[in-house]
C-alpha cells in the first residue's frame, strides 16, 4: 500500500535526521544529560529535586549528570543560602550556545536534504507539511 510505504519513509527520514544531528546519537552525551539541558533551557533554574521529578529519575542520578555537565561548563550548581541542602542548577551561557549549535546543525542538515528539490518542489512539500501539521493540532488526533 502507498500509505504504508509513505509511513515507512517518513520514519526513515525522522531517524536519519536524528542520527545526523542529535547529540545523543552522535555520542556527545547521555540522553539524561540532553533532556536535563533542554529542561533547563525551557524552564530556567531548577533544583535537583525538581529536575529528578520532572525527568523521572533519582536525585543522585541528576546530581551525577549535573556534575558532568558542570565540568563541561554547560551548567552551574549553586547551594541556596537559606538551605544548604537545596542546590539549584542553571544553564550557563556556554550551555545555551551548545543547544543553539545543535539546533543549527539540525537546520543545516535539513537544508542539505532539501537542496536537491527545486523551488516548486520545496513549495509543494512546504504546503503538504503545513497541512499535516495543521491536522496534527486537532484534538482527536492524539
């Protein structure tokens, strides 16, 4: 069936993009470290406990990940003056730049994938993707 083939090719494209541009697949860091950085970027400074709860892992696991990320200069950890047990983790400027670099790498890879398409084909693909994304926002899809 044509739909089965299309679904298979969409999945293959998704995996190709992830393998080429995702820091986990490029062995730059662990999945936990990656999601921790993304979470800090989205939410701002969080405590070790908050990170552990949101990520669904133990506090000691988050602490280990944060120590590695701090050593790499991607996060800072600060003890709170009012409660020494409370440690807040923040994304550093270098951490922010690293996330932006990953996003830029993904964009560049996608641009290379789309380069063989002429302008008309790119417009057609854009229209199809816009339609798919619009339909995906409908509440009954998920």
